[in-house]
């Protein structure tokens, strides 16, 4: 089940977010993110446990994916794809943008989900390069 995140999810949100960045709870304080009109976080729940989430920041009919993650035990169940499609439908988006480390296996996931590599960004993640990717929704 997909639903908007609530403060009740904060502990699980931070635990899963730690897999993305060890400083996740400081960088993406849930209370702060929920106070922003343009910031939207949706969770995918299995048996009342957080199996994944997506965090987007919307500007008109486009959005940037800030974070997207699926828990290790729930990968390969199309949860991330469902979260992306949910955001597109819920917010009537015409495009989604993101930055991803070029060495991240998620690049292949994004390519399979109709994202295109727009450009390479040198040293975006400390010394690692990133791709700026975009999915245009027709």
C-alpha cells in the first residue's frame, strides 16, 4: 500500500534512509520536509512496515526525485517503480529529474523506467561523477 508519510513513520524512515547516507536524519529531517509545500514523501507499506519510500520536490508539473529506496529484503518487487508511477499520477507530472552516482546500480533501474541520461556531472558526489537523468511523461 502506498500512502503519504507521517511523523509516525519517522523511526523507520530514518533507519531506511541510513542506507542512503549515514547522516540521513540530519540531512532530511522529516518534520522539516513535511513543512515544505513542494516536498512530498510517499511510503510503500507491507504489513505495516516501511518497505520503501520516495521523496520528491515538485515545481509546477515537474519534480526532482530527492531520495528513493526499497529495503533490502523487499527489492525486486517493483516497489520503486510503483512509487514513481504513483507520484506521476498523483501530481499529474510531465517530467521527473534526478541525479545518480554513475557507479550506482540504480542507473540501470532508471534506464529501464524510461529515464534518459541528459548529461554527466563531474565530481558531483565528492570525487564521483553523477548522471543527470530525466523522464518525460507523455
